[in-house]
């Protein structure tokens, strides 16, 4: 979209107005927007927000726009923020003046600045249109106090595929380490609803800041889980959790004995491990397992490795799965091939 930068015409100290050069039409930047803020510094505590008035001067927009803000410094847990819809208050949009509010949370602790202007209204999870970059962006210093800390605890730590499990989400005051002492509204979501349309349903923590979600035994519940702190127009805090699954690896040699140098196929399976790497390891000495072959798990969940006895005697082998996706590292039972 094309916007018109607003030219400042205030006289310069010690310079006659008539001596200030007049911008020609060819010098106007038509792809930029000017953003001004009503404040340069705000202090925000806990789950509160502080409104800051945002004004956009530009061209090529309709009745409303919104502004994207990014973090430029500081330690706040969130890095991106969005204004509420800014309404057209002057002009017809070509050019025009839009004004509205940015609700600043404590999670913005640090310094943020506007970097893009979009037409319409921000809706969480939707793909925005083409942005207008912001020229000479003003900065906003946010002093956040008692910033919320979000945690997610999955029990058990590694969940067998056919066992039930829970996620306990907790919101505490990062400054005191204690709960806020009241029940808090949360958005608890799964899978694409963590990053797309959130819907309207909310959950409530207990007074200790905890909210627990219980899941039954299912081998397919491996998607992303999330908890978000509601805000307007977007969450002001978020945490994402992914259940960890066991390696679930097994392997069996096609032969238990073979002449030295003979290739012996080793067949195995990894539960829900398609695409993961698998290593064939051989024991050297009393405790040193070394990788002697590598392959990938096929879409069927099966794999084949090739062992090759290097000496006469009973040779220990195992298949090893490195950590892959949400699967933890693990090994098969040790098996033996007799070199003859």
C-alpha cells in the first residue's frame, strides 16, 4: 500500500521561514508512515495495562489501521505488540490521520518501537497485508514491575504412548515468586489454535495461579499445547509446551552368527518415529559404545541397519535413537552377533 509522509513545517531556530526549502512532489516518500505516541515512558505493574495514544499520519488506508510494535531492548518476555484499531479522525485516507490506543503490558518491559502500519484491525493468528514501514520511529520505554512468569509442567516428564498425563500451567509474580492471590483468566489452547484464531472461551486459575489440563491415554496427542494471558487485541503473555515421548526403539539382527566381514541386516522399529535418525552402535571394551552405522526410520516406522562382525566371538550391538522431534533419546536392548 502507498502512504504519504507528513512534512513538518515548523520554523527552525535562527532561520527565516522563507529560507527553508520547500519539498517538491518528487521528494515525497509515498511508502512510509509517521507514528507519534502520547508518551515516551510508562510504568506498568503485574497484569495491568497502560493506554498510550497512537497517531498515524499517512495515505492509502481506509477507516482504520493498526500498528505493529517490536522490542528493541530490554528483558520483557514478549517481543511483539499490536495497537487497537486506530480510527480515521481527519482527512479521507489519502492522506489521513488515524488515532487510537496501544495497551501496554508489563511484559513489554524494556524499549519498544512501532515498525509497521497495516490496514484494518489486528486479529490474532491472521496473516496481515502489506505493511507500511514507519519512518523515524519513536521509542517507548516500558518499566514493568511484578511481571507475570508463566510455567508449564507436564506429568510424567516423559509420557508413554498409552498412559494418561497432565499439564499444569502456573502464573506467578516474577518479582516475588508468589501467586497474585486471585483467580486469573487464561486462554488454554492446543495445536493450530495456539497460533491461529483463539475463540472466546476462557479458563480460570485457582488462587495459587494454577490451572491443570488432564489428558487420557492417546498415542496421537503430540501437538503443541499453550497457555496465553488475554489482552487486547492480542495475548500479553504466552507459554508453549510439547509432550515428550519415549524413544520406543527395538532392533533384532537377521542372523545371530556370521563369518567375519559378512553384512548382517538389523531390522527394527521406532514408535511414531518416521524420519528420525537411528544409529547402530557396537560395544568397545567394557563400556564404550561407538556408532558404526546410521540410517533413518521409514514412513512405516521401520528401519534397517547393517552390522559387520569384525572379529571372532560374541559381539554386543544396540540401536540408538538420538533425541528427535518430541521423542527423547533411547536405545534398544543389547543384542549379540557371533563372529565366526
